[in-house]
């Protein structure tokens, strides 16, 4: 699976995201998210669990790509 800006989806798991686009790890880390213990969470669920607005997180991830 190749993740591009166009295919960046809230339904990707954090693990899938970091495996395909490691440059996004810094963004996740900024919000206290990781692809290890929380790797099975989707971007959407991780945002909710960490009290982050999904739109903000998605924008920051897209900027990192």
C-alpha cells in the first residue's frame, strides 16, 4: 500500500501510516500517539482518544508528506 496525500485516510491505522510514510511519526509523536502500542487504532480513533480534532491532525499529517 502506498500512502499519498490523496490516499491519506482517517481509516488508516497508525501502524499502516508509519510503515508506509515514516515521516509522519514526528506528527503523531507531537500528539502523544505512537504506532507501537496504539498502532491498531485508526487515525480517527487515535485523534478522538487523544482529544485532537481530526481535521487538525489530518492537515498536519498531510503537511508532513
